[in-house]
C-alpha cells in the first residue's frame, strides 16, 4: 500500500516538472522576449520646445544611451523632432438629474513629425491620443483637480513611450 502511494506521489512530481519544462519550452519557442530599448536609425536628434511632453521625451531619449539629444534646433543633428500640436480636452460624459457634472473625459492629443535639417520628412505628421475618464464631485473640486493633473501626467508618459516606439520604427533617413 505504501509503495503505491510513493509511486503516485513520484509520478505527480514528475508530471509537475514535465509540465513546467514543457511550458518553458513553449514560451521560448514562440519567440517571446522582453521589450528592449529601441534602436534608432539616427545618432543625434534635436527636440526643441519647453512643454512637459517635450521635456519628458528628451529625458526618455537621453536614457536610451544611444542618442545625443539637443534642445536647440540650430545645432547640427541627424534629425529634428517637430511638435506640431499639443491639445488637452475636457468633455462631460454624464450629469445627474439636477444637471451637475458627474463624469468627465480627459483627452491629451500630441501631433508631431520627424524631419532632417534639410527639410526631408522622415516620419510624416503623426498623432497620438490618450483619454481617461474621471468622476467629478464639486465638493471635492480641489482633490479632483490634483487627480486630473496626475491623469494628464500619466497620459503624457504613455504618449512618450508610444513616440519612442514610432521613432524606433524609422529604419532609414
């Protein structure tokens, strides 16, 4: 009787390890790998401007370690990043029976292009947009204002990451 239990237990352990090993092989075989820093087709970039988005983009480009980032477009670089527009919108999603706002939708839209200093477009005008919903209560207006700032900062971070991926997709100048 004890022999049967030990055989069943050892079989269970073997199947557990075999399943884990099979899962690891399947994951390795499908080509899965963690996201790496993008490899850019250029080594210097000018990113003029002073907005929160531009500052965060400059910081993100600098941390890749493969680029020289300039804030002055007059300095000779391989490419120039032009911010064509940055728009923040607030739209009412719902109101209560008294007509008071209960939910808002915050939207951040960034338009940009990438060009050579000579004016050749490397990446045509692109637009990235993010939106978030937020509940609203007029008695907590100050707290909701702070939450709104945090949501805009979060959207800016997401858009910067998407911008980096688009800049990394450029293969030739």
